[in-house]
């Protein structure tokens, strides 16, 4: 099927990744939150020497805010980031990105080069855009409620 052929062969960079927002590990959480807000982004990549070492997402921010007054916004990102995040190499396929994001429950997945340097972030929105643009016949022909079975006979 053509649908599966493209997903398995086209690189994840075809799925409209966003440029990454990279910050240093010693940046205070407060500054990272302000950056995310000003850029209207859902995550930032924490780097050391240009190499990805962690990720800080909206979910991490929510966990921090749940601490209430005990939350220390002046601590370095290094203490709150998710270390050694799951990534995808820029040459991997769109299918691989979809599988990883689906199985792990990720909304965003960092794309790195062979040396671990961030190249972009593939998001669910980028994957959806890719699918709609490449396979409109599959997306637009889906019924509003898949697997719907009529309970009552229609008509007179």
C-alpha cells in the first residue's frame, strides 16, 4: 500500500519539525518558563556543549507548579529536566517517529544528528499535517465515527 510505503521511507524531517529551543543546563527554571511563554512553545531542549542532555516540557512545568509555594523557580534546569530524553535520528522514518510517540505517549520528540546535537522537534501537529498533505484520500474519507453501527433502521 502506498500509504505504508511513504511512512516507512520518508525521513522524519519531512513531518514539519520545528526548530528547537535550546538552553543551557544551568539556566534558572524561571528563565526557561519565560522563554517557553514568549516563544509559545511546549518544550525546550537542555544542552551541554551543544549536545542534548535533557528536555523540559509543559508537563514538567505543571508538576513544578503543583508544588505551589514550595516550587523553587530559581533552581537550575538541570535539577528538573528529564535526563537523556528519548530522541529520533534525523534519518529515521516518519513511521518510526509515529511509533515512538504513540507507544511512549509523547506529544513532542527531539530530532538529533549522529552526534546528539538537536536538529528539530517533531510534534503531533507536524505528523498530522504530513498525513493530511500526503494521504488526503485516507484522512478525508474517514467516517465521522469509525466502526459505527446503526441501531435503528432509517427511512419509512
